[in-house]
C-alpha cells in the first residue's frame, strides 16, 4: 500500500532542495501532451520529476494539459533514482518539519488582554451581512483598538474574546465568548488599530418549553451601535495561522460564520498590496463555502469580485443547502461539494505546499473526511493516517464550534 506523505521528516533546507515525482494520468503523447518531456508507460501513467520551487507551476501546467496527478512522492535526498515511500508510521517517528509551517513572520501575540484586565474598545462600524429573504441575523462589526497600552495586535486566523455586560442566572459576571477575527492585522481601514468580527445572532426555540431563546453575547454584539464600548480580551489561537510561504496553496472550507478567518486570509492575499511588502501571495486559494440560501452568502459581493480579479489564484465554490441538489438529489451540504471535487483536492493535498483549513459548524469534519477518504482510497491511501500526518506537518487546521 502506498502511504505517501511527501513532506515528513525533513529539515527546512532539505525540504526545499528536494525534488518530487508526479505520477500523472490522462496525458497523451499525440494530444496536448506532445510538448512535455516524458514517456508514457503502458499503465498510462507518466512520471514527471519536479523541483520543490516549481511544484505549483508544474501542477498548473499538467492541469492545463488535461492531466491528473494521482500521486506525489519525494525523491530520496540527492538521488534521482527512487522515490521515497516511507510509511506514515515510520515517518511519524521522525521529526517533522516543513517550510510551509503556518507561522506568521510577525511574532504571534497571545493574551495581551485577559479577562481580569480586559481592553475596552469602541464599536466603530456595524452592518448586516444577510440579505432580504435570508435566514437569521449575521453582522459584520468593527472595533476601534486605539489608545491601548500595549496596543492589542493580532494576526490573521486568531480570535478575540468578548465579555458581554451583565450577569448570568447565578448572579456572576458573564464569561467571555470567543470570535474569529474577520479582518487582517491591518484592520478593514488599513490603519492598524481596528479589529472586525462576523457574528451570527444565536436564536432557537427551547427544546422543552418552546420558549424563544436568544444567545447572550451574540445578541449583545448584534445590537451594538457605533460609539458603544466593548470589552475585549485576547488575542488567542495559533491553530489557524497562515503559512509564511507566498507560494503555498490554501484550501478553505467554511460554513456560515466560519468564513471569518478566510475573509482575513483573502484580504491579506489579495487586497492589501503595499501594506504587506513581505507577503506577496502567488499560490492558489480555493474556498468552499456552505450556507443555507443565496441571501446568506456572507461577503458575497467582495468575494465574487476577488474571483473575477484573480481567476488564476482564487476559486470559490458554494454549497447552498436549500437551493442546490447533491448527486443523489438531496440537499447540497458542504461535504457533498467536497465530494464533487475530491479527486482534485486529493491531488492538491499531496503537494507539500498545500494547507487545508476548516472553520465553522462543529460536526462538518465527518463528512469532509468521508469525501477525502473516498478519493485517497482510490490510490490505496489510508486517509485518516494521511490526515494525521498532515496535522503533524501543520498542513491540516480545524476550528469548529
Ligand atoms: P449563549 O447564551 O452562550 O448560548 C449558547 C448555549 O445555548 C449553548 O451552549 C447551548 O447550551 C444552547 N443552545 C444553542 N443552540 C441551541 C439549540 N438549537 N437548542 C437548544 N439549546 C441551544 N460565533 C460567531 O458568530 N462568529 C464567529 O466568528 C465565531 N467564532 C468562534 C471561534 C471560536 C474559536 C469559538 C470557540 C467559538 C466561536 N463562535 C463564533 C461562537 C461564539 O463563541 C458563541 O458560542 C456564540 O456566539 C454563542 O454565544 P451566545 O452568548 O450568544 O450564546
């Protein structure tokens, strides 16, 4: 069985100096593939040797030529003879390091403000994200952080805590709730002193009494007005950081407000230009976004504009559960959309430059695992072991709530 992880067990410099072998199917010598320098085996597979720094470029070329990469293997160091096929178990024993490890270049700030000593910011902007005809309330809100000593700084992928005013049913001050940051470190106005959130107001009917219940903190946040004070803690979280590698591929899988960190990533990748001289994204970002109805597509206009402006670097697919049908005629949930593209995703995931991020509703991981497991098993790969290896390599990131 081929248990490939092309990246494990190598130091940063070893990793970059390696070459990889793509096994590709679907290329023909008399068709589009005639310009490629390879020979086709009887099996129909071709093997193309690629240096690390050309991996993405070659992947795009193969795609353009209609080929599909079915496996990626690292060549043994310094040798061009045999591909590395160390098993996942063996590799787990080795120290795993990758150049694409998700650590922002900037030192990652944590807990600058704690619940006992929180920062009091001001709401500077708040607007609706759900269009008419959509379900529920979801708002984008921005808080001014200026005047903080020290300044509350953060990086993309982190969260902040919000302490709602008032007391709980036991007469104790409310506890903080965490919210993923939806803006980049520079803030929506690029002035380095704001933070934005994307908050859904929790509302449900009590399962026993039938009483309409509204969540404490989310209702408080959604009712804020510009100028209101907000008690903030954090930032926290290192699970969802973006890799420094400008050439990384970023797969993002979001449901509902799970879009928040991905908005921050995409703004950093595509919208901040001169603000990020040390980060000029050149990889490929693919967003899967699950929502119930079209009016619930949060940040729709801005996201679709990005797909038009950066078609080579950004792709987005919606799973709109109440409007689209899956291949079996049922509702289209995020896992069905992943299943639709699972072969392509599996191909991307094998590239050591690819990071996968999942954010949003708890419980979405099972379906995603199932879809990717089906794709991996076509190549005799045990998906769960592979995913664990990706996690060790800091290429698999999950934040669900
Ligand atoms: P609460 O008043 O605390 O009520 C929540 C409780 O209500 C639940 O614990 C449960 O007991 C009960 N409940 C909820 N639904 C039902 C139901 N259908 N039936 C019966 N009981 C129910 N939220 C966002 O909107 N945006 C974000 O970006 C975001 N990011 C997060 C990031 C992290 C890392 C985490 C951990 C959570 C995140 N959340 C986010 C969720 C957020 O922290 C709060 O949990 C959410 O806003 C609800 O808080 P609340 O005070 O409004 O609800």
